[in-house]
């Protein structure tokens, strides 16, 4: 049995898509908000929002650039990538990204 690193998310973009161009192509970066709801001990409905960093390249990056704007509802499928780097003060920082492999445009803003 083969295990894969795979994630599917549905949410709304939190900012405009950032395009970073390279000699051999481009990548698209954007944040995605997903929300869950639950009822707390007082019987109040509570919304809990998680933010995800999305990164896409190739044709998927081109679709992001052309069709995705802040507030757009989308569904993505991809894999989780963990990265680390040292900031200017030498402190190790960690980033979690979703490397988007599939993008589906849902409702508008």
C-alpha cells in the first residue's frame, strides 16, 4: 500500500495572488481561509478559522493569476510541505505550505 501526502481544502482567498516570475516560469502565492463551526460549553456557535499558505507553479499558477482574486471561493488539492529558514537575527523559522496540484474555481467573491 502506498501512502501519499495529500490534502484537500475549500475556502476563500485572503489576499490578492502574488506572482513571482523566474527565468523558467512563475509561481503563484496566496493565503486561503478555511472555517469550522462548533458549539461551545455555553451553547454559543463559534467559528474557528485556519489560514493556509498556498503555492502553485506552471499552468496552475497561470490560472491563479488570471482568475483568482481576494475573497474568491476555491477548492485545492495538493500536498503539505514544511520548510525552515534562519531569519535576519539567526532565529530558525518554520513555514507550512500547501503545494497546489489541482485548483477548482467555485463561487465568486
